[in-house]
C-alpha cells in the first residue's frame, strides 16, 4: 500500500523523494507535492515518514505485514 501525503501539511520540501530507495515518488517535481508514481514498489521501510519535517506522510501497512507469527514450540 502506498504512502499517503496530506496536502494540507506538506511543505513540498522533497525529503520523502530523496530518502525513498524504491523511487515510489519517481518524477515528482521539485517544489510541488510529491506524486506517488509507483505505489506497488513501496517496501514500507518508513523512511519517508521519519524524514518528513511536517509529519505529512502516513503509510497504510498491508494486513499480511501486520500479522504476528508465533514461533514453533521448543519442546519444553
């Protein structure tokens, strides 16, 4: 699931575009609100969220990534 940018909070600084290792924001123009061009490439490492000085970005984490897996019993 792609990052969500709140246009009311975004200062168009480009920090999210610079930090994204997967080029999710490819083709975004400097000085404008970044465009999520390749949402399927997002690997949810949250760099854009942490780098945003305005806290304008949130991530929608896919359900399978939210599941907690229980390890197998160790035979106690």
